């Protein structure tokens, strides 16, 4: 759901802050993909199942609080960008429809065993219309993104 995370997060940022700078947008979009960067990398090392520590709300929150403390202490001028990054991380979890067992790991028990499939096979499986009900949510998100872009483009050039 790479594109779904990016387009969905883009739309949320545009609703919250219509004139978001490219730094704000970049921070949020990187945050929107951060949980997958962490967990998919761990999965490639046969640690976790692809939705592990960064898809756990307590673990992600703990990580972000520690990072916030560091940023707030050492890089005060970047606190705002870090908050947008954090928003992107939490939007990722929301868009993933993560199972409660994963979302509240380790408090609700262990995770499923790692899947011994390649990342390519997992991606192909996700984007097949037969096995993934979430593909429809992603297609709706893409559709909303395209509608937003057309409306913005039309409004921008209708004024000229």
C-alpha cells in the first residue's frame, strides 16, 4: 500500500494545512512510510512478520517520544517538522487497518510467525484483486487524490 500511504497522507495534510510547505509535506510523507521501512527491513532479516515493532502503537509512540525529546533538546528549530513526521507515522497505522493484536503488541500476546515469502511475492499478492480486500481502499484513496489534483488544477487555471 505504498502509494496508498503517500496519497492518503498527502490528502490529509492538504486538508489540515492547505498551504503546506514542501518540507512539511516531505516530513509527513517520510513519516507515512516509516513504519514499513522499519518493519519490512526487519522482515527481510527474518525478524518479525512485516508488521512488527513500528506497527505497534505503544512501541511507535515510545520511539517517537524519545525522538521528540532528542529533537526538542538538540534541534528545537525542527520540532514542527518532527511533529508532521509523527503525524505521518500514525496515519500509516490508521491506513493499514492493523489488527488489534499487532497494534497493541506486546500487550495482547505474540505476533504471527514470520512469513517465508519474498517481499516481491507479498507485494504481488497485495495488489492482486483476488486476495486483498484492502486494494479497494487503496483504489478509493487514489481516486480521491486524482479528484483533488484535478480540482486544484482547475481552480488554479480558472482564475487566470
